[in-house]
C-alpha cells in the first residue's frame, strides 16, 4: 500500500527548512562557524531547537545554507550547471557573458559572508573539508562546461586549452574575488560586475 503524502505538510516542511537555512546563513555570517549555535539558529528562525536539530547537524546546515544562498534553492549536482545550463544554451552569443556575470555576481554577493565560514569549518571538520573539495571540483567541471559553451558559440579563445581557460575562469568568478574587491577593497557591486565582464573577456573570450 502506497503511504499517504500530504502536499500541505510537505509544503510547510519546505517553508520551515527554508526559514532555518536563512537563519543559519545569518548566524554563521555574524558569529562564524565556531561561534554559531543551533539554539541561536532556532531563535533566529522562530522554531524550536528540536526542529533545528532535525535539520542539522551544524556542519550540514552550513553546507545546505551555502547551497541555498548561492543558487537560491537546494538541489543535486554542481551549482552553476544546475542554474545556468538550459537557460544559457538558449541565449544569443552576445547575451552569454552578461547573463553569466549577472548570475555569478549576485550569487557571490549572497555567499560573501558565508564563504569564509565554510573555509573555517573545513579546517576543523573532515566532512566539511571533503564537501568543500567536492564543491571546488564541481566548480571546475562547471567552468569546463562554460568554456565548451563559449567555444560552441565561436566566442572562445582558440589559442589555449579548455583546461587552462576553465582554471582561469574559475579563479576570476570565485567568491574570493567578491570578498577581496567588494568586502575588503570597498568596490561597489556595479564596479565589481564591470570588472568581471572585462576579466572574462580578457582571459576566456576572443578579441
């Protein structure tokens, strides 16, 4: 017999988890990984500690919070591919770079305070460190896909290998670039986006 599934209950559970992840993002961003507590996340989310524990532990909340902040939702597979794949393929070549920069700049702004917390957690938690390695590997895979997409459209630098271009693209659009230029150097978001366009044009695209 197939068990009964309540759409209303599933929707309520999804809303509660989203509130918990939003709260976790704020708490980790303010207190750091070591300073954050499940109790503070529960207070911030307006739910019980037991409800937060059911969505935890802390490392899992940090990782899910990063996923939620970067892509706007949880899901399976590489973040960039999940959000960019089908939509980007439908764009004209001239629209590809603005679309990529808009997505990356917005995502990096959302995870700007969370990314250092992820690095902090990885330094002391083997499970988080392994997940971070997976995120980095997925990002490079995404970048290889982006380079291939640019190449199919005839706008990619033909003098360098896909691997070299993917490494350069991954470096340019990394969360670290946002942290250094916006959070530390004080650039505006508009200046950061303009820099991303120029940087990608120089390291990946044809003249």
